[in-house]
C-alpha cells in the first residue's frame, strides 16, 4: 500500500475538525510524505476500514528521536500490541504523543524516561482582543511557518517569541517562549496575540498546549482568550521493551 492508501484507510479514525484529534490528524495526513511512516491494523485495510494505526514522523522536535502518534484498537489488546511492535523497533528511543487513556498499556510495554501530561487550550473568540504592540515583528522560523518576536538590547536579542509547532488546514499549535529576565512586561502576551490574529486571518483555529501545573503558561493563555478544552494529551519519552 502507498502512503496515500494508508492515509485513506485511517480516514475515519480521526476528525480533523475536532481539537482532540488535531495534532494526530496533522501528523497522519499533512506531515511531509518523506518524513512519515504509517503502519495500520489490519495492514491491508481498505479506505476508511483501519481499526488502528501508528505514525512515525521525523520532525524538528528532536534530530534523533522520531515523534510517534497513534490510535490503537484498545478493545483488542493483542491487536494493539501487535500494531505497536510492527511499527516501533524495541530499544529505539522515541517521543510519543497520545491520549492519556493509553497510559496503562504504554507503561506495561515501554521503558519510560519522561512523562508529561498536557492540557489542551482552545480559543474562545469572544474573549480575544487584538493587541497593538509596535515592538512585535514577524520573523523567520526554522520550519518556514509564521513566527512573531520582540527584540531588545544592543544585540537585538529575541526576548519573546511565538511560533508554530505544526500547521494544518483547520488548526495550528502555538508555542511561546519568553526570556526570564524580560517577563512581566506583556511581551509574551503580545507575541501570542499576534500569532492568534495571524492564524484567524488564515482561517485556522489556534491551539495551545499547557503542561500540567504550569500556572504561568495557563495565565498567559487565558489572558489572550484561551480556555481549557478538557482534552488531555500525554508526551512520553522512552523505548519499547523487547516483546513479552
């Protein structure tokens, strides 16, 4: 099966208009073909008939560890295990993003070095108001996607930046970084608002993931109009153990 065939076979497992599926849908359907491997269950599923899949993506997140997204047929544990071992080499280091309901199975199969629970925030457009800040400018990014920054000092150092981790036709995920010495000046809020305005102008809905217990990030998101969607996402770093 070609990559296009595999994408068609998993088409009913993801809803591209649902924020809960947005990141998985990007990597399954829109990530660069030459950086994407899809393994389906069953392997020869016809259009819309796959019961599960694993996508292994090479990204800018990490030069050596691929980013893995998946939907498992959890009502059939054997099939889920078979699918994982068909797609992932035991002992190979990976970063994996998945719904938090998968955690019990993954803990049983993976040696986990890092585990982070993320809260997905979506924009309430009624709460969003554009921010005019002449210090915010659009800048180049490593992934050729939009990026907004504030620079300061004689060295013209970037002290606050909002970029995109990925961008699909419907959604895009925003990341924000602010230099610790320049926080509490509203610059993080300004670059975030600039990115939100840019995405809305292109017809996309912005998404913002917040690490559990990161109150500063929560406050930043809420100050611009984001609200907790209730969706929880796991990011796991580890290796698949040898098959039991």
